[in-house]
C-alpha cells in the first residue's frame, strides 16, 4: 500500500448555513466585474476551501455542459450539495440580487452616457481585464491535469483541440461540447475501467 492510499484526504470545510452561502455568493458577485469565474475559483477553493481544485474543475465542467451561465449552474450545484434546494436558492439569490440592482442602475446611466468617448473606452478596457481574468483562472487550474484520470498529456491534447476548434476553426460551441466532450468522456471512462 502506498502512502497516497493510506493517507485519508484532508476534509474540506463547507458553508455553515444557507446565509453563509448567500453572503459568500454576494461577495463573489460584487468582485466579479467582467466575469465571476476567476473570483469564484479564488473564493471557493483558495479562500473558503469549500472545494478542492479538482472538485471545482469537475463542477465547472458539468456547469459548462448544462444550459445557462456557468457560474449560475455552479452556484446551484454547490448550494444543493450542502443544503439542498434551500442552499441552491440561497447561493443563486446571493449571486444575482445585489448585482441586479447595480446593473439596472448602470443600464439607466449607460443609456444617458453611451455616446461619451470616455465611457466607450472604459468598456473596451473592461473587456481586456475580463479576458485576463479568464486566462489567469485557466493557468491556476492547469495543475489539476496531473491528477486527471486521462493524465496530463491527453488532458492538454483535448484542451488544445477544443481551443483550435472554437478559436481558429470557429466551430459552434454545442458541436464541440457534444462531439469532443463525448470522446473525452469515453476516453476518461476507458482509462478508469480496467
């Protein structure tokens, strides 16, 4: 028996209550300008330690295949994991309530000031920041490929194929997810089954 098999995994603490979920997802949403995914990874994995990196990647993968925004799906799954339907509703409410009020106020202001060059420039700058957040999250989560069932080489291969199909070949996302996703699931299953 190796030391890996004999050492039990370190328990990951969970939220104390559905109110804790609400506050955490509100805090997460208020930090996520241009995209909440990078903030979610930092908040849920590094700060709160409610999920390991591997668990976060698995939940994110499921979130991406489901219809709707990834972070909404992730909040529903995490809330449900700890407190069932009540937890899912709390996490979702935390993610959407305060940002909804802010977005409505900003939409009203944008209608007034959209033609001002400074406002247009600020929006272009926010787009660059959002792209940087996505890239930094990908780099942080890249290490999970070492422990993936397929191994790092196949994981990198599927990631590269996905990038090529979407970014260069401009295939529809649904086609790539269903086609390449099915192949990746089959390969992962085959690697697990002796």
